[in-house]
């Protein structure tokens, strides 16, 4: 059975949408001395890998197959993470395009041996592209926001996408202008 249907009006293939809850996930990991930097706190790269792992799982679940990281933006480290912290990385698809998805990630930490509520220590937005077995882009199901929070995240993701595209276009134009003026990069 296929997950695509043909519409009577256009004859094009459409994929049924999936709600945000269908692929939302949490990855939890306890931080050890192996995760530390020279300051004795958890290395930002360790947190970024956990973020990418959780976001990749969500993107693969939502798209129904392989998805690769296309970009990461707005990675914010709000508080240091320490050895002994239990880190929870919560991820969900915020927005989908034809072959890409924005995944929002929140990073929370709590002491492994305390019952205090977790503290948000980071957040990030990643864009994933769904790919087929040959590494070529493939269609993704639209995301269906379920709550007011999901709807807000969807709208904010559209704004971030507009900014990413405008930034990419401006950089391309600048490089073309510099090349036309004889500058080599």
C-alpha cells in the first residue's frame, strides 16, 4: 500500500498529512566525565550531537524514511550542563515543505539524584531533507499542527524559512557581484 494518493483536480501526487504528535520524541542521556570540556562542564558539541540525533529521529519518523541534516540554526545554550545531569532532548516537526522539515528541539537538564523539575538549558532549530536510497530528495507528508502551541511554532518556522532563503539569496548575489568585479574567494 502506498502513502500517496492522486487528487482528481490536479492529477498530482499528494501525501496525507501527519500530526505533530506522530513523530514527537524525547531522547534522554546522563552526562558523564567523558562528555566534559576543559572547564569541567558538558561540551557544547556533545549537546549538539544529542540535538541532531533527536531531530534526526523525528525527521525520519515524520518522513517515513531517511532524512539528513541540511542546516542547524539558532542553537542557543542557556545554562551549563554538568556531569551527573540527566539531559532530555525533546524534538518535534514544526513545519514541512515539499522535501524538507524544520525540527524544533528543546534541551532540559535535571540532577540525576534529585526530584526538582528539569531546567531548560538549550534550544535549536534544524532543517532536514528527506532522501531516497540514492540520496535524492523525496516528498514528505505535511505536518498537521494539533495545538495552539503547534500552530504558533508552525508560523514561526515559516518566518525562519523566509529569513533563511533571503539570507541565502543575499549571499549568492554578493558572491556573484564580487566575482564579476574580479574578486576570488
